[in-house]
């Protein structure tokens, strides 16, 4: 149900998009046609809504296009796969002109090229809020990283540092002050998250395949998803949470954004004991820290404080509980 | 970026969804995992937005779920394929409870089962308007029905009758009055469109493969897409447009809704001359009417009036020009 104006816009936006041999028919027909695949496929969908997930003042149109793809790439990374093709649904509101969407698609196309993704189709509808929904197909070479394979005794690792993006959000929202390099770094972590595709693929080559998830809802909430699906409990060592120096400079010892802020797009994964974080960091090509361990389900989720005491994490599972309204 | 409440809702909604052998891992992880495919795949996305495409007073939640899938199925039908797997993004607003979404997913699940589609994943975000976005994968057995293969001399056919859905819309919106069986029939045509999957697959077996499109924007607008992609012109015979008896009873000889109303989800296709509509109707299992022919591009789009005169169709290409705000 497109109006002619909408049809012409999507035709134009799709005109310069790159696509390769695996796309037999690109944008412009009722469906795209993709070549058959020999490998299992990954399929995911995610959406960014203006006023809920972002404000236009915070990102350029190009960055918005890149980010809409990045949050989907992160889901492919968390399964250990490689992204291949996507279709995009734009909900467009009044007040945004064709030049805006040209720039948005320039960013989307750039991010797609960098990730080896063909943008094979799209649709435009009117909406009260600008909305970008991307459905992404990927492939896996062998094993997949699942949420339901963590076992008691596993050690829990995360890539990168946590809380930067949630802090960057609050800086842009004017809730927290920051300047100079710290501000730029933290805001960038929100604006331009980097999906850990390479690390995910390397994790998928390990035996047994690690349980894994991407940290989009916050460390504790996403660990909660692993716990629920794997029917296990977990302990998180608060002293081991990896912070960036800019996070520490701006937020001090405030742990909530790193635990529950969301939007990190780092990977959390669980390995049988005995792996060293420095060795893993070299192997995965990204800094890795051990942040806790999987325990039996009856223990639920507990946090180990600086004094060594274990306390239940109940009430710290996500934005809702923090009274945060992102 | 889901809040915990949203995560729990999507987990619950997906719990009872059917999926079969081609889905290696269903909802609940970062991505679904699908078995490799031997055949070319179709990939499409479409969205329904409250206040733009529908009002909640018009459909039950179950019908809404069914319809969100149906409009995507129609894109697969227009390529001559079979639908296989979908992921769903729900934009949810305040004021709609879990019972509403349970019912919506019951309708979606029912439609998916009927069409042989696995609902393999989903995502929920907050939004100002209820929004249902479905990305659908399908398969093709051989040829695909494209928009860019119409040739001068081809005859243009459509399945079913046109304008019923647009008329049903206006009845629900209170713009046009209708009662009894006519009202029910016309409203149903909007509420519960039937994708022409069987007819599409049969068309894909014909040699050469017909050019085809589904009529979602209106006969003239969608024929315009064929013309643009195939670089041809077309003539539409106004006297040959197929109307339902209920359309005629309520709208009389008003042709605009049948030409440009949109939401028909019938198929338009183009064949080399010599095919008989009655024979095609039997073969495709749905009533088929010849409505015009493809001509050279320089003629553009023309309408043949009852008196035999050809008039340019400019200014009748879609909702915009009709001053209709659906």
C-alpha cells in the first residue's frame, strides 16, 4: 500500500545500492530473488523508532542509516554468522525531504558494503515517527552460537567495554555533562556501534560452541536471557566489569549504566573453564574480559561486590527497574 | 533495544507458533536458523500502520494478524513463489494489553499455518502507532514473474474483481453507506484479502513467464510500475474492468475505486496474444478478465472509453491524484 510518491522515493533510494552475485533480482519488483544457499541461514529483524530509540538531533542521516543496519548485524554476530542480504521498511513522517532520505540511504549503503550485505528491497509507509526496520539474512559456516547452551561452571566473558553507549545517550539527552574527547568517544559509542562480526565467527569455530548473546538490553538483562534459555543461574563479579577510561572519567563508579544501560552491542559468551582473557582477546581481535560464571539455576542471578559478598541482582534487570525512559 | 517487559511479551507470543523441519532454530535467540535452500529465494517486507492503513475499530486483533501476513503473501504470489518463513516487528503503543497481542498472534499463526509459513522470530518496540511489519521469505520452483518482461502486443489480465477493498474501506470510514450482504462482502475484501498464491504459481509455469505484479496500489498505478520497468505503454479497456455485483450495487458506475483504489491484492499479468479468459480462469482456479493490452512506450497509459475513444490516463494514477487520504 504505497502511494505513488512513496513508490518513486523507494525506487530512487534503491537505485544506487550495491548488490552482488548472490542477488539474482534486486530492488524494484514485488520481491527480491536470492540465489540458493548451501549453508544454514540466519534471519532477524530489528527496528529503530524516532523518539524511542533516537532523536534526529543526535545523528546525521548517514549515521542513522548505518546504525539501523549495525544493530541487526550485531544479531548475526551473536550467532557466529556472516550477514548477506537485507530489506528495509521506512516509516516516514512529514517534515523530512528526499535529501534526508538520500543521505540516510547513503549511510545505509556504505554500512552494507562494508559488511558485505546486499540491500535487496524496501518499502515505505507513512508514520507519525520516523521508523527504520531492517530484516537481515545471514549465513553460518558451521555451528551457531545459541543462548540455550550455557552450563553450570562455564565462565562468562564480554567483548569491549560496557555502559559507554548508555552514557553517550544521557550526554546527548542533556542528563549528564561531558566534554572534549570523552564526550566524543561516548556519544560515538551510541551513534556508531560496531557489530562484533569477526569475534562472533571466531567463537563459532570453538568446540563446544559457546553460548552467546549480543548485549543490546544491558549486561544483566541479556545474561538473564541466557539464564532463562539455558536454565542456569549466574554470578557477575562487579569488580571485573570492563569500563572505558572515558566512562570512568565521566560516570565515576556508577555501575548501573554498564550493568543495565543497554545498546552496548558487545558480545557476551560462556566458555568451559580454563580460558585466559588475554589469549581470547588476541584470538578474537577485540579486548575480552571475564566477568563472572554460570552456576546452578537455583542460585538465580547474583552480583559479587568488592568485599567478596554475593548479593541477589533482583531489581536490576533493565531499564524498567532503573526508572530510565530511553 | 527491548525492555524486559517487551522481551517477555515476544517470548510469550512466539511460544505457540508452529514451525517445521526447515526451521532449525525458531524464535527466542538472536536470530532464527533456517535450513539451506536448493531453490532461489524470494525476500520481501511490508508494513501496516494504525491510522494510515487501518483503524482498530475495523478489524479484530486476529484479522489484523492475518492481514499483516496476507499483504506479504501477495508479493510472493506476484512472483510465482511459495512463502516459507517470516519474522515480525511489532511497534506497540500504550493502551493495548497482552490479551490483544495474544489474539493478534493467534490470527497471524492461523494465517501462517494455512500458507505453510513458519513464524521464526520477532521483535517489539514502543511506537506512537500500532505497527506490524512482516519480512517474508519464499521459494520459487523455476521461473519468476517479473515486472520488467512485458512486451508490446501482450494482453493484460487481472484476477478477481477490482475496487471492492477500496470501497469496503470507505464504508468502514463512514464515507459511503452500504448494508447487509453487500456491506459484509466489501468490508471483508478489505479486512481479509486473499493472496493469489495458487494462481501465481500456475502463471510461473507458463512459457514465456508472464510479467506480473500484485495490485496493491490500484490497477493504474501498478500497471504503471509494469510500464516503467518494462519500458512499454498500455491501454486499459474501461468496459472490461471486472466489478463484483456488490461493488456495482453500492458504487454504481463509479470507476475510480476500481482503477486507483488500491488494496485489491489481485494479480495483474501480461501474456502473448491468444489466451482466452475462460480457459485461464479454469487453469488458474480464479476468475480472470482481459482488461487491456501492452503497447509501445511512446503511447503512455491510455484508457479506452465506452465509445471506443482512447484518452490519456494522466492524473488518475493513484490516491494522491484522487485527493483520497486512506
